C-alpha cells in the first residue's frame, strides 16, 4: 500500500499512520497479518496467500481526521 500527500487536522504536521492488514476468514475470526507505520509512502507485508484482505487505519500522528490524496494497492 502506498499513501501520498497525507495530512491530518491535528496541531502538528502529518508524521505517520499505523496500518493493519487483515485476512477475512469465513466463520472464523479475521486474521491479523501485522501492522506497519507508514510515513506517507510505501508499506509492504510481503507475499500473502490468496484470499480477501482489508486494511485498518489503527492510528496516526495527531488530530481526529487523517487524509491521503492518493492510495495505491499493489499485489
């Protein structure tokens, strides 16, 4: 995942966003594939098995709202 042109509504400039990758598992709890701190650039989780995945924004520098002008998912 790559983020670009990031900002928050907090009192400080954007520094990082913590992202979690989850694998959806039917009839089982979803599997946490790990967290990465993204500094408005690229984060990678390595090769993953086939399936349905989603990202969670788990925190960021400051403020209540974080935005990125562009989000790119590559696999």
